[in-house]
């Protein structure tokens, strides 16, 4: 199992770099060319979400992206350190601004779910993780 790890400051300008790295590693891992745009978009959405959670929460820790090549599948994990009890939960008595942020968070998760067939979202007091998985095809050797 080969893994590439990327950590970046929670700044929007770094999301593009994460997208480009994810697409390059996905291509090398054997993800179908027709799906690479979906990989880029899903990673961009997940990273943008993590950056937003870090900025809103005043978290200075980096956003973490793991690109994991396994037999017959390729996974990308985007982790944040924004504490919460569960995806989509809203604090009781939260104000209007919190509701707007929660709605944007849910919209981001809906976009990711629309792009990726196999997605898992987890969250807890130490942060959240989005794991997205795509099938790969083994590289075939070409004979001269």
C-alpha cells in the first residue's frame, strides 16, 4: 500500500495544489481517466470545506490529505481538526450565522456525495474526516 501525505495551511490558495496533486497521484494509481475530473472536484470541495472549518474555528493546525493506493482501489482522506459531535449537527440556540455555515457544510457534503460513489464522513471532538474511494484498473504492459 503506497501513501502520499499532504499537509497545508488552512488557506484557500492551497486547495488548488491539493487538487492537482490528488489528480496526479490518482492517475498514477490507475483511476480511470474519465473519472479524474470528479476526483479533482471532490478533493477541491473536501479541502475547501476543511479550510473553511479551520478558519471559522480559528484553528491553526494544517489540513491533512492522504492519498492511499491499495489493491484495486484508490482512496483520498481529507482531515480537519474542527471539533463537532457529528456531521451536520447544529448547536442548540445557535445564531443565524451558524445556521448559514451549517447549511454550506451540508451542501458541500452533498456535492461530494454526488461526485463520489463510495464516501464516508466521520466527525468527533478532535475533528472530521472525509474518505473517498475509487476503483482502479491495473496497469497493463504493452508489448512492442
